């Protein structure tokens, strides 16, 4: 890439608006927006933000389902150096309160039909709909001279932490261009784009996978179809209606799509490539996907902290009889990997240790959390919290999680957060949460509960206590009352003891 080429999302959009102004960029539930229109809308939104005294580094929060309006704001943020903060609409009000306070939100854009008011809403709140369009379109259309600096913070993505406190992962402009640049430089087509592609955006933009995938399609100047919420029937209908050629899914979405009763092989004839990741995939599901979709499949592996994908299992490795079908992938050009033991010493090839990654797309920091940033960014490397090993060709095999994170249908759940809410019930003495295998969702949540002496508590009481305080995907699907929680002398929960009964017959300790 030469120095004078656009290197930020705003610059890339301006280029695409000149090159293909009439090509449809975004299709959502309500409208179709061309690249020329998207650029004009983003310029107006940027000027409107400036009118509201939003300036460089200010946080612009979006709390609504995926729609074209989000991209007006994302590109507007890129133009003025503000930071877009898309929030998970599935979160409970108490969770949203904590994140809004943590984010230092300067302005909030919200669909009030989706999210109820919380005590932490900032002073300036714009309701998406007629109010938003009036706010955006009454402003100046004067172009804004924006920076071409890829180190400028662009997005803040919230992910739970092992302490149960949400953390804002600050990502720079480079997060959304670096991997594509590396692939292009090395002439690799692991994740490629063609001018006539139609991309289905099934993952919500409040997840790094959804935001990253959407920006890749828009950067490549292809048409992007957005689903307000994912259902198997809705995705199938979108593939049929728009002749979708490429998409990015989590395994649970693949299963839902494959399980649609009226789905036929012919429905997927236009699909040439499916990228998947977010959680490990079962061998049976992958074999079924290879047979039914009959297209190129690409597995990606990464974290919010690595700016999404850092490793890739390319299409040529997707054969059910190959050993590497169980691998997470190998690093992209420009991405480094190392496996270290508990003392930070590299292990020998084939030995299991913690996975460390170094990527040109990785995070800048955790917002306002210097100690946690230092614990995750170690000498320029991202500690993933995953345990794995490398084969002789540098392919990574994930064996277990060093951290205790549970993945439910691609959604990250940290046990400490659920445990904190469980033990806030006056009749709960102690609690521990683990993920157990589930053929549909990958994992579901099992809670072990120790009741206070002389109290009576039921699973219904616990479910009622958690509902409204936690997102639905974080709620345990099973409860087990026990006499005590196994802990080591320092008080740490011995989750391995709790997990063994459910995972002992599994090759991998993730599903």
C-alpha cells in the first residue's frame, strides 16, 4: 500500500463513493443505501456530531439493532476522530448502566423500542428513527478533512472479564484494515472479495466478529445485507432473496441454518465462501456443513483483543479425513504466535501451553484499565487465555481454556459474573458455574449452588433472581445443589473437578 492511499475507514469510504457511487452498500430491514449515499450521510452525521460538541476521542454509543444508521455514525466517527461504541442490545439494564458509566458516553443513539431507559444515559440521547434522520440531515454537507492515521482509536468493544466487570477494548483504525492488507500483500485468498459479491452480515456489530466482517465487505466495496436478529429461517430467506455469495457465522448459526426444514441444496448455490469462528466447531457439524454448503469454508480464530481474526484454517484444509480439520488455523502473514508455559517460557513443539499472539490489528488498551491492560498486553503480545499446541507447520490446536470463559452460541460468558449474581441471593452460600457440552449451542451453563443452612431455595427462585440482571444467554440452563464447592487452599474454585463428569469422554475440553 502506498502512503497516499486511504488507510482509515473514512478514507476508504470516500474512495469507494467516487469509484462505485451507485453500487448498493447496505441493505437492512428498512432501506437500501448506495456507497455514494452512505458517504453523504456519514458527512452529515459527522458535522452533526461536531455541532453537538463531540470531538476527537469522545465516545459515541449506539444501542440498537444493526441498521444503516450505525454505519453513518461509524464513518462519521472515523472522519472526526471520535470512538464508536456499539452495545449489546441483549444486556440487562444493570449491565448497560455499568457499561455506559464506564464508557464516558458523550452521546447515545438508541432505538427506544428495543432498549428501555437506564439511569446512566448521557445528557444527549438521539432516538433512532425520525428524530435521528432530522438530526443528521439538517446539518452541513461540507466535507471534513480527516486524518489518515491508522493508530487513531475508532471503536470500543465491550467484553466481560474474569472478574465479571465489563472491559472496553479500544481498537484503532488499523484493526479493520491490517489483516486484509497482509493477505493482499501475500496474494492469499483465504478471505477474498469479488466485485459482484453479496455479503450476509449475520453477526451483530456489537461483537468484534460482526463489526470486523461488516467493515471488510464495505472496504471491498461489495453489497452487504444485514439481519436485525439472526434466525435460521431469516438467514435462509436472505440468501435466497439476495443471492448471497459470502457470509461469516458462528457454529451455532451454521447448525440453525442447516436445520431449517425447508432448506435445500439449491438454496446455497450462490454461496461461494463461508467464514466461521467464535467458538470451536464439532466434527459432525463441520462434516455436514462441508457436504451441504458445498463451498469454500474458512475457519478463523482470534479475540476482541486481537482485533478479531489472527489465525485462519484455509479452504484447502477443510477435508473431514485430514488431521488439521481439528486445528484453529495458522497465523496470517504479519501475525506471530508463541506457546508459553506458566513461567512465560516457550514450550517445545507439540507441548501444551498458553497461546500468545502478536497482530498488527490488536487492541490499543482496555479503556481506563491500565493494570488489566498490562496483564493482557505483555511485551507487545496478547495473552489469549487459551491453552493449545502447535504442529510442525505452525497450525494451532486449541485444547482448553486457561481462563474459565464459557462460549454459548458464540457469546462469551465469564463464570465470575454469573457467580457474583447467584451469591447475591440471600439464600445462596456459595456458587460455581461451568460450561457443559451442548450439541446445539456448543456449551450451556450449569450452576452448582450451596444453599445457606436452614433455608429453602428452588431453581425457580434462582432463575427469577437472575432474570433481568443478566442477559438471557448468561442464564444457567441447569442447577445442581451441592454441599460444598471444591476449592484449593487459596480459595480458587477447582473447576476441573466440576467439569470432569461432563467432559471426560471428549477429546477436547471445549465444544
